[in-house]
């Protein structure tokens, strides 16, 4: 199997912990891997219990030994991935007033620089000399170990930068202020920011969201950075089931505070030029109602699912009307046409829809009421709005790509419909789209539903050989995996793999109902769709049982964990990145950061017996059984606040305990990172290179 299995796997002691809940009893033998002081560990990893640390380090050492024969291949794949990234790549500059701002990399940069150029009349082709605002690589050297930047935002007078820095991986960011006139930098003393920062119109006040002691974004604060006053709390959420965030309106006239969970939202507004005022609620929360605001022409245009608009509609209300004012219809609901997002401009509304699993941009001229579309002809593609032009602009920007076509960034004139290609993604090592083939299949699920699956493989691949296949999926929170261009997958495809994305229920590939049909009491549809997609790819001759690899991360780790339990013999191997696999225990622990906000997604097993039984029946950790498991590679991060480190650690121990075959169960915990793993343009590729080397080596032996 191309692995070094000469060393015995780690032994994980069993310390039975009996849990009684809703008249039910379960025993968790590995609960001890959760540090009782986990909140403090998130902020200071050195506080981790010594016994737990020793166990995780033993697991890491074992994984390193077993995978040592993969080192050459891993490094080869890593270098390939690096070779597809342009060394001196840059964003397309985003105009704002007299400047255009952008982020770019110098050769060898991991984090790049933030810079700007002076422009004329929003024309980025007529720009002056580059002015470097923030050298992120130099900053990373001051913060060895984990390094991640959140927001890097300039004040409206273009004189200062506020930026957020996390050096633990726990997603607690410290905010710094950089004076662009003097070059001086100082900490604001704000250390528990979620990473997002918004400037008020006075160029002195910033808004941010803070985490509480349980790592939840719970309150919005503001502070005038010049007058010496203490920070002021503008909004605090008392319901632990709701998260809080802050942003600004498209017109920049308002600061918007959002309180939301996965199915309900509520917005509070305050004038951006009067930051000391108290926010006012736009419309009080109603369970199950979602809405977002886009100010234009004296109205708030409201993207919402109100009035049973499952796939969302656009309504409106005058800006100066009260919170009890009625909303009027503007763009009516059309079942099957999901409105994904909006942008507002001085004379136009732009919105993105998905219909028949393909995206389309619609532009409305607010002076004439006429609308037109932007769409493309490929069988599968991704399309997105970038929000890179200011409200007053007559231009908007979008990005297009497909599984075989590198990303193309266009500026589009909202009146003349002129389309300017600003950038085509360059692949320095070379890329010919004709070398690859994309297909969009409709797989028949066991209940008769059809599930879209996107495939990409070499044009000359001989499918009669039943090649290996990597099947990727997610399937939760309505998140849809787009059919866009991904340079890293070419390292698999060029080695004869079929790369497949299953657009399963729980996402929104076929509309919002597709999401509703993959949550709560219908959650098993998500796992069944993925397994059925894998089986169908085998039946259709694209691969074979034991030659298909399941890959997913976070809630996608739950997906592949459930698929592994459902049909272990289908998979040649399973790759689970930061997997959410201890679902019953996590959803039963209200102190964890994400638990109360996620009860609408999974159910509340603390109060609902049906939810308890349903979750227990699919939770990968609870459904591990004695069987012959294929090789499994599991990763996690010590300071991950989203999927805590003990979930993958416990799952690995239980899988290994119940393994009747000889395939290794491998756990790799990043002791200096959180949910996103290593950061940096190149370092972030290392984990993917390891995952792909794992799949390639197994495929070579089957």
C-alpha cells in the first residue's frame, strides 16, 4: 500500500465517560481528549493538558512515520502546485476616489503586500507610481509561527489603514492602526476581534465585532482612535444561538449590524457619519425569515425569503420609513431561480441567480426599469460578483471560470454593456484547456432525485481502465461548491484521476429547497446523495469500487465520515480535513462556539428527543463499527474554534479501535494552527499536497 506500517499505531487509553441525556445513555471512551480548559488553550496553546499534548504528538509522529514513503511524491506535487501560481501575481486594482487599491505578491512572497496607485476618474489604466501600504511578509517575520491577516481597510480620507492580525489560529484578531502619512504603527489594544473592521465616515472611528469567553461573535463595538475615549458597545446579542457581524451599506451611508443564525436574520443601522448614535432595528427578527439590505435611490432593496419566497425575492422600502413600514414587491419570487446576492449602484441594481445549477448575472437600469443578463455557454462554470467598484460607478466587476478555463476578471459598463477583460489567470507552468474535459452528470439518487455531479479529467483518459477518482463534497449550510477553475486539482487529473464534485442536497446547487432537503430531519439525504454519486460513477464506468476516494473538510468531513460508515468498501481511501464528526456530543455542549447557532441546522439534542435520535443515527463518531476500513487520513488544528481538535482525535482513536483490516488510520494535528491550517500562499498548499499524495499512492497499489 506504499505506506510504512512497521511501527505499531498509538494506543489511546479508554476512560469511559457515561452521559445520560433525555432518558438515553451513551458512553464516550475518549471524552478525556477534550481539555477542560479549552477556552484558555484557544488563546494560549501552551496551556494544553500535558497528557493530551503527549498523545497528539505521538499521533503526529506515527502519521509522519507511516507517510514517510510519500515524501518525494508530496514534494513533487507541492512544487507542481507552486509552479501553477504566478510568482508576482496581483489583484486587479479596485478604484476608490483618487486611488486604486490592490494586493500583490512579489516572487517568493507568502503573504504579499497591500498597495495603491493614484488614478484619474476611476480609470485604473491611468495610474501613478505604486505606494506600498503594508508589507505582510515583513509583518509575518515579526510574528513567527501562525500568521493570518483579517481585514486590511483604509479610512475614507485615505490617510490610515486598520488591519487585524491573528497569530494563534484561534480567530481572535488584534487590531492595529497604521498612519500612512508618518508610517507609524500601533496596536489599538483590541485583541478579541473576529477579523472584520469598518471605518465610519469621520475617518477616526472604527467598528468591529468581538468574541465572548466561549469564542462566539456576540457584540459590536466602536472606538474613536483619536479622542482617547474607551470603546463603546453598540450592540450585544443575548441569544447564544445568534452570531453578530458588522459591515457597511453599498452606498456607505450606513453601518449595518447583523444578528443571525442559519435561518433567521435581523439588521440594525446607524448613520456612518454619526457613529456615536445608537443603531436602530430595521425590522425585528422573525423565525425563519432572512433578509439583507442594499440601499439605492432612496430605497432599501431587500433580498429576502419573506412571504414563502423559498428561492428569495427582492422587495423594497423607503429609507426614511419606520421599522414597521410594509415592504413592497420589486423582483418577485420564481421557484427554481435562486437569487444568490445583490449589489447596488447609483443607477443600477445587479443580482446573481442560479437556475438549473448554473449562475447568471442580471442588471437592472433603475432609470428605465429595463434589465438584461450576462451568462456563458460552457456546460459547467462559476460566476461571481466582486463588489470592487464604488456605489457611484457606472462599472461593475465579475469573475468567470470553469473547471477547464482559468479565472477571467471583467469590468462591465452598466449602461453601454462594454466588457473589458482586466485579467486572465496565468498558469506559469502552462495550461491548455483542450487537454481537459468537463462533464455535468445527473446522478439518480436512491429516492429518485437527480443529483448534479461535475467531472473534469484529461481529454485522452481511457475510461475503460476504470481510473481512480476523487469525489469531493460538502453539503451543509446551503454552501454550494462552484464549478470553477482549481489549479491544485490538476496534480490529480494529470496523473490519470477523474476529479468529481457532488452537488448534493444540503447545498443550494438546485435552489434553496435543495438546502432544505438536506438539513434537520432530511439530513441523511446529504450522505445518501454522496454515496449514491460514488456508486453511480462506478456503475457508469468512470471509476470502480475501491478506486474512488472521498474528500471533504469541516462539515464535508462529517459527509465523508458518514459515507465511510455507510459503505466502507466503496472507498479506496478517505481524506477528512478538520472533520465535524462528533456531532451528538458537540451539539449537546452549549458552551462550544458554534453549538447554539447551529441547532437550526442539525437540531437540538439537549431538548428534542427526535433530534437526539436522528443525530446519533448518522454521527460518524457514534456510528463507527467493527469492519475493514480503507486508509483514512484525518487532519485538525489545535486552536480551531469551529471544529475543535478533540473531534478528529477521538474519531481516529475509535476508528482504529474498530479496524478489522490492515489499512492505517492516520491523524495529523497542526499544533500551531486552527481551522484553516497553515497560512501563506505556498505553505497552505502543503496539506493539499499531502492529501493528494495519499490518494495517488493508494491508487497505484489498486
